[in-house]
């Protein structure tokens, strides 16, 4: 697969961590970037051995697989003058744009359309990458920069978009806990280690014991009389846990 060319239309943050993740994984395929997002494209061309095309049509013409990474409001202007190749794999990482919406564009007629959404952690080849529908080319490509999760329906793909938001929220939670630890007198480096590894090790332990649910593990620790249970009760009293669920639901509104 590394002999195939990846073209990227829309060179912003998502394109940046996708390209960096591919190079981090050892993928040496040719990557051609649209001139859109010129500063980021120039940085990737220099640091990740990419080529900047003269225009968007050149990206399409010279690529086997094309990643759409523009903002939703830029999609119309992007596609109005483009012509894609028959059966060309086109991966859309545009949140909120459905497959039916993409199929309305004459430019994409006859293409293999896939929705996918790498997260920031793809830069270090970590994290889930939801895709729909199943596609061998997309799976082979994106599986190098994260764990591909094939969703059974587009409705479930949209649910998975909430998990992408969860990824972003996690940084805020972790930083707040680090800041609290520092206020108690812990130095920042130690606080960062303690908080990050406390959360990371919980996930590692649970994933090493898939026969147990996360709830079962939590309840085995938060037993009567423990500080763990006292903290869980405080979170519930302050609507802390429900607040996270409400935020997840908000992304579906």
C-alpha cells in the first residue's frame, strides 16, 4: 500500500496530525497536499517529505486515495470545479457531512466514499479512528495511525463523533486535576505524572481484563468505607458524572 499516493484537500490541523502519524509509523508513500492552508502545507512539505500541488485538481489526478479535510462550509467551493476518477477512494473527515450529502456532488459520482475521523493522537499513532462504511483502502491507511473502528451504520458513526469530542475534553479534565495537585504543593512535573498515569493505568488494567466491565472494576475498588467511594459519591452529588453524559448528548443535538 505504501506505493500508493495519498492526496489531501484542505491542509489544516487534521491533515497535519494525519501526515505526521503516517510518517511516524514508517509509511513512506507519496503524499500530495493542496495549496489550501499554505503555511501548514509548507511545514509538512519540509518536515514530512510531502509535495504541494499547484492546484486541487492536480491533487486528485495524482492520487489513489483522497482525504477531504476542509471545513463543512468550504465543501461547496472545493468540489464545484473538481473531477474525481471512477472508483477513487475518497475519505471524508468533515464532521457533520453525511454520505448522502456527499453523493449530491456530481464530482464524487462513482467514487468509493468513506467517512472517518482521526483524532489529534493520530500524530503518535494512538486512539480510535471510526470509519463507515468498511473499506479496505481506508482501513489499511488509517490503521497505521490508530485503531480503526468500523461502525455498522452511519448513525453509529455520528455517535462516535461524540467520542472525538470526549478526546478533546479529556485534556481539560487532566489539566484541572494537575492544577489541583499543584495547589496542594506538588511540583508540576510530578503532578502531571501522577494524574496522567493514574488515568492511563486504569485504562490499561481494564483493557487487560476484557471479561470485566469498567463498572465492575470500579465497584470492586469503591467499596464501603473507602476514599474512592467517598469521591464517587461526591461526584454524583455534584452532577459530575452526569455532566459528562450531558455533554456527550449535547454533541448529538
